[in-house]
């Protein structure tokens, strides 16, 4: 069974976010970002820009990842970045491009509402 994780975050500066997405996919930050993903056990990261009436959103899909391990890795990156790239994610990307205050505690886990099988 393929393991995936999905995260959704607001995008507050679409132009800067697109430039960042280009940097991590094919640009100067691509190797550092791939190293960050490998440390978290991510096989593939896919990013989507979703426009909504409530604003722009990033939908990020990680394939081949243990969701608990990735959550721990992401938390570790916020608490004690292991590289310049992780500091860049924590200190610039998350607060400036997504408008998320990394000094605040994370929100509670999502509550399951339903499970529908066919």
C-alpha cells in the first residue's frame, strides 16, 4: 500500500511562492530540498496551487512517506533545523509565504468525521 501525506497551507504571496517552488524543483535550492525530503522519508513531493474564493492555497502531497515519521521530522525542523535550507523553510518560507507563525503551537490533529468504503 502506498503511503501518502497531504498538507494544505495558505499562500499569502503567490509570486514569491511560485519563485520558491521553481527554486526547490529545478533551481538553486533543489538539492537542499531533496535532502530535506529524503531525511523525512519522502519519495516524491507534488505541489499544487489551488485558487479558492477564500484565497490561494498550497496543496502538498508527499508519496511514500510514513506520516508519523514525517510529522516528527517537520516538527524537528521547526524546533532545531539541521541545515541552512531547513532554517530558510522555518524562518522565511513558512511565515512569509504561508503566513504561519512558527512560534505558536501547532493546531490539534484533525478529527475524523467519516470513513466511507465501497
